[in-house]
C-alpha cells in the first residue's frame, strides 16, 4: 500500500510503498481508511518534539485521527464485521491493566498509539484493535467524523472536567478557536451553565465560535487582556481552557485567571512558569488534560448523531498531505482538515 512516512525529523513526509498491515493477534482489526484527520500533533511529531516522550519509531506512518471501514478481523473479533463503518479511538489498549479497567484507555500500561508509537492512518490501511472501534450510525461517512477521534475527544475531556465549575454567573474563557476550540464551544454550551468567551487571533474563527454558541468574542490584538478584564468585571475568568499552550498563553492566563479559578492546559509547546506563592495565595488550580478515553468518544458520537456537536472540516486528497501540513503550519486552516485516500 501507499503511505506517508516520517523518515527524518524536520523534513517533509515521504510517499512510498510499504507492506499492508497484517493480522497477528486474535483481537486485531485492519481498517480501510476513509478519512485521516490532520492535527497539530502531526507537526510536532515531524519537529521531533514527541521523540523526547515516546521515542518516535522512525521511519513510520503518521496519522492518529482515523475512521474508515473494517477490512480484516482477527479470529476473536465478534462485535464488528468486514465492511462496517467505524471511527477509531486513537489508542489500542490492552484492557487488562488498572488504567484500562478504570476506563482510562489513554493511560494504558501497554498502549499502542497508531500515528505516534506505531504506523498510523496517512495510508490506505491501518492496524488497530477491536477495543478501539465504534460503529458509525445513520449513514455517517468516515471522512466527515475522523477528527472527532482526537480533536473531538480532547475537547470533550477538557470540557467535561471544567463544566462542573461553569455555574450560572461564571465566565469561561476558551483560548484558540481552531479545530478543538470550535468543538469545545458547543460542548461547554451543552454541559456548562456560565457565559463563554472566545479568544483567538483570527476574526473568521471567532465568528465561527459565535455561530456555535459563544456569548462573547475577543480578538487577540495586544489589547485582549484589557478586554477580558472588562468582560469579567475586573476579576478575571473563573475558568480558562487553553487550546494553544504556548509561552504567551500560559503567561497571560496566569495574569487573567480569577482567584480560586481553574486553568486547563490542553495545547502544548510552551513552558508554564508560576511562582508557588502565586499558586497558594490565589488558590489557582492548574489541570492538564489529555486525549479522551473510549467512553468519552462513545458519548461524543452520540451527541454528534443528535446534531448537538458539529464538526467544521475540509477534505483534501491524501496525495496532498505535505501541502496540507504546510497550510496548517501557516495558520491557513479553520476547523479541521481530513485527508481522503
């Protein structure tokens, strides 16, 4: 099959012929890719950032937001048949460790993460496990939902953590209205009861956030801290969810956050520096949030089926993978992008 391979850090992907994945365990499933989402994590993989944490196994095929159709199934697979349309949870988990038994698949002691630790979905076929699959309903096309497998459940997990604090009269600031942010607006509208403020550097993305349910929008133009203070009556947001995670958003969030407030860090790439006295004196709550678990993907797909969560996405041919990644790097993509073989 043809696949887009990361062979060297900080170099374009290479499109080459590799062997098709094969069934080697009874629970294995081979998926024919119908859509592979393009994620900023793919850029970080190319840059070598993830190599420090996961020892990226070069060369390998990237792509961790995947949906398609069951192509082959191992001997013990009973819940799916060849031809079934499915979305793929990004982690193929063991189901036996304590993390799996508590429902936190992404902390699995024996996880395989296609697109990060094993070959991913920028290809014709993907190998995963039966535990990772959710059947698509109501004629949903795989290419139309693939980004929900990562961007969707990452936003879902963060909002689910934050929503109990979003009581009536509270203010939630969402930083970054891109692929995750526009989903988070809809979820916070569904789960929370406070006001939602959208912050971004792009007016088009802010307008999209307003269409999806944000109560206020702020353009990050150098005067945005003052604008946030004005909208929060000079006391700061009760909740900040940061989908950017760069040095400046960390610093500004610590300046804006209300005493006793909650700062959820979802985006990454920067470094958070907070004096311990500030944390104690202001009783700041700083919470990291990773990709969602299988149950959260199941719940998100139910909301999507009811039309309560919409995905703003654009499809491109898989042959244009490098060009699309460059567009993402240059900030030319709103919402999410899906590569279609």
